[in-house]
C-alpha cells in the first residue's frame, strides 16, 4: 500500500508514450495510475481486437514502469467499479493525493469530463500538454484562421517546410513535387501481373498477459465484432518497433505503387498497419518518419513511396487531428446532404451479393482493419451513394476498426467520406461508379453484378447509384467546379436513361434496405 502520494499521474489507455510527460514530472512518492473501465469498453460495440490491443498494451506498459522503479497502481476490470469516476474515487479515498495529473486527452468527451471529475472527486486536476502529435491544437487553430474551408495539401506543405522534411537545399520539395500521387496509382491488374507477394506481417505471440486479456474480452464482450482468439497486433513498444522495421525494410518500396490497390486475400498488401500503434502511443510520428527518410537516403526506397508514407502522417494524420479540435463539439451533428437512411441490416455480416462490400466487411470483421481505399472508395462510397445517416455511419466505423478513435473518425467519416461538413475539408464528394473499383481491385471478378452494365438487375449498383446521387443532390454542387462535368453529363442523359437509373436505384434500396422505403 502506497501512503499519501503527493500526486497521482493518470495515464490514459491511448497515451502509452515512451516519453510520457508524467515521467519527467513525477517525484518520489508520486503514483502512476491506470484505469480499465467496463463502461468505456461497452460504450459502443468496439471490435474485440481493439479491446485486446488496448488492455494488453496498457498492462504491458504498466508492467514495464514497475520494472523501471515507478510506483504503479492499476485498476483492472476484474476489480469492479466499472467506470472512471468510481475507480478514481476508490484510489482518491484510499490514497488521498493532493492532485490528479493527466496529459490532455486525445478525445473531446474525455477532455470535457475532466472538470466534472475534479468536482466530483474534490480534487484538483492538472492537465499537461499533449505530446502525441507534431502540431499542437493551438498552432493548427492559428494556421486555420477564419478560412471557410481547409485543404490538407496546404497544411502538409506548411509542415514539410517547418519540419524540414524532404526539402532540398533551395527550399523546394525533394524531386520537384509536394506529392507523387500520380506515381502511386498502380492498378490491381498491374499488381497481379507483377507476381509480387507482399511479405506477411510478423504476428507476435500471445504471452500470458495477452492471453488473459483475450479470455477477458471473450467473456465480457462476446457480442462485439471479431474474434479475440485471432488477435494479431503488437502490444508492446518493442513489438511495435519490430513492425516498423519490418515495414521499412520489406514493404516501403512497394507501398507507393500499390497503396490504392485492393486484392482479395491480400488484407494489408504493402501497407504498414502502424496506425493502431501510433494512435495509442506505442510509436511516435517522428520516429516513423525518420525511419522512412533513412531508408530513402540509403537509396533503398523510392521517393514516391517515402513521400506518400510521410504524407499519411505529417499530412493527413496531423490535419485530421487539427480539424477535430477546431470543429468540436458541433462537428458530429454535420449533415450537409440531409442523409437519413439507416444502415442496411447486413452491414455487420457482409452477407451481400456485392462482392467488393462482402470482401471489405469480411476482412474488417476478421481483423478490424481495411486500408484507406477500402474505407473510402468501397465502403464510404456505398454509404454516401446510399444516403446513409452520418451518425450511424460514424458509429459503424468507430466500432469496426482497431485504429478508430473519435479524433480520427469524425473528420475522416463526416468530412472526407460523407461530405457531411459541406466541403470544409474535401473539394468534392468522393463518389464513383464501378469503373474505379474494377480498375483498382479484383473484386468484380466472380461478382454476380456486372461492372459494364449500367442499369437493371444485372448492373453493378454503383453505376446507377452514382448518377442517382447527382440527380438528388445536383443543386448543392452547381458552383463546385470539380463536379460540373458530372452534372452536365447527367443533364444530357435522355429521359429514358434517367428513368431507368431512378427505377434501378429504387429497386436496389427496396431489396437492400428492406425496412426502409426508397
């Protein structure tokens, strides 16, 4: 029993940083505190692999702190008192600390909870600056100013210059371009013709801590998506560093060309799958960037792949986090397109004849993971074309992915995927017909729908849903130059073609959303 600690440093489960600011501030007699909350785990039907990742990583992290001489108090789920307040109150009543110290949370609701906790505990709560991102919330706010819309590309260029990443001696971007996206769009057929087999990720073994957590999750959250028994992710910093090294040495070169490709049975291709580890602090953004730069400087990875990887971190990840804190708490209520259709009843099982959706949902059910094009251009494309209600879609993404946190998913889903914020971060709605999916995947092979048929029962639904989207929402995009050509094409279609598109869409909604009228 620890008596009368001066301060209790509460480390949140998604802030497992090697150099957490608590470590430089904690004095002798202070305590490092961890809390597992049953209520938080059951807030949504989080994927079982995400719960295993969090709880196993927390327990390993706490164990390492004990080995390094820190005084650690850990509230396990098995201890009862299943919400944060009840668990904290047990510690406060017993240890009587002078204050509770926490690094600024990554999610708005937890940040808003801290003053309430302070009041109910009768204890001052000190909030340390968040050190998990390269750009502070205040710096992003200053950069954003009062602009009516923001572009990731502009913020990315600003941060590349600030951090001196891939900048030549003249202050210009390395290779003469800020983005090498045009070089990173190899198709599925090009991948298959290359006869390349991406090296599999090294699956860490389940040690006794992870084994205990797997059993815990199976017992308490058996109705959540996934199967904890098949957990496959790193849970320690050492394992995370091995994953990073594996990606850099064996996958980075192929990442750029094939980052948008989708192949049945190839769940990760050349993707790093580092986001679940970055998002809980087992890795830091800069060490991932530095590793990629070192590989480029040694001539072992092409510039296009390295730039594309760095853009995912310095570009998109930092931009999304900034948008979240800039727009909360009202962002979650955005619904520019007034979408209201509930999700289809098969959205968790994937039992649909649309093979692309079936493949992506089957994969995320098994692993809690899809890469960005599967999330955006298959699943997200379907959700937007179907007019699914944004909060329902957001909940689905939050529940299904191992790297899903509020700060990640709100801007990605509401801003990028659903255009619910009216174009604050996306210059156009990201919708597409079957052509894109057919080109970038092999999902269309063996699908009962035909990508080259435009309407009717044999047609790929993406074809007629695409034009129905512009039929329904065209008026909202008349001033958008990136959508103008599609609107003009729709207007030029014959009355017969328009009627066929509308009839096909109505029949699709009646069949796939049976509880809803079209």
